[in-house]
C-alpha cells in the first residue's frame, strides 16, 4: 500500500491511473472495517521493519559487563586513557565509578557505552593528570607547543595554519588552528621556534 493511499484512503491520481477514475464511495461499517484492516496492515509492516533493523543493530552490538572493583577507562575528553575503579552497576546499563577529588563536582554514574575495559599491565603506572575544572564543569584548553606549519592557498589569498599540541591530550590529538588566532591568544608560542609551555 502506498503512503498516499494509507493517508488519504484513496489511490493517488497520477497520469498513469487517470483512466480508472470511477471509484465507488464506501459508506457505513464497510469503510470502518477497511480502515481498521489498513491500519493493522501498516502496523504489522512497521513492526516487521523495526524488528529487522533491530536484528541488524544487535549483530554489531555486544553487551558489556564490568565486575565490581575492576578498573575501566572513561571515554570523556580530559580523562581519556585514565583507568577508574568500578564501584558497581546502577541498573542494567550504568556503572558508578570512583572518581578522584578533582572531579568531585562531576556525576560519577556513566552509561556502559562511555566505558571501556581496562586490561591490567604491570608496566602501566596509573597517574591522574591534574586539571582544574571551572564552575560550569568545563576546563580551559592550554597549548603546549606548535608542531607544524602549513599554508592553504586559495584563489586570491593564502591562509597560514599551525598544528598545535594541547595539554591533557594525546600526541595524536593535535589540531590545525589559524595562525592569526593563535598569535592573538597565545603569543608566547611564537617567541622562538622551539617555544612551548613546557619550557
């Protein structure tokens, strides 16, 4: 059944079907019965499509379960790569984590898809990188150093960019920023070629 027919109760009058104009009008209980059948048919088809899409999604999804006391990674920007201890499940899809005092204003319950299993490694030393949170639970990004330069050539002008390494981020999370903006906000990065926040 076409969506137009389901919505308006009649077939769409396109140039292809102009020859069969004379449809009889339905009155009384007959129209109610046909409408109920069409609604049931639409619901059945929607249910079938939904269950098929769910089966496709469930093939890629795996259930995650963490034991109490086990360490997990939290996939949130400033804490990425730092394992936290699991205090236990909250319902079926959330876990409570033991966060350090610096994150006391952050709610400590996270959905299971924000967590990743931590495989213990004796060589791995757990260090919490300290950073200060603002009252709105955001933190200020600080550049460490400029890693690279590039120029993007347009038709009538050239735009200079710098590749910046940021504090509390991994090395592979460097970003390209406009050189003019970086000179305005962080002039100390341009004092000498090797200038950085670490010096």
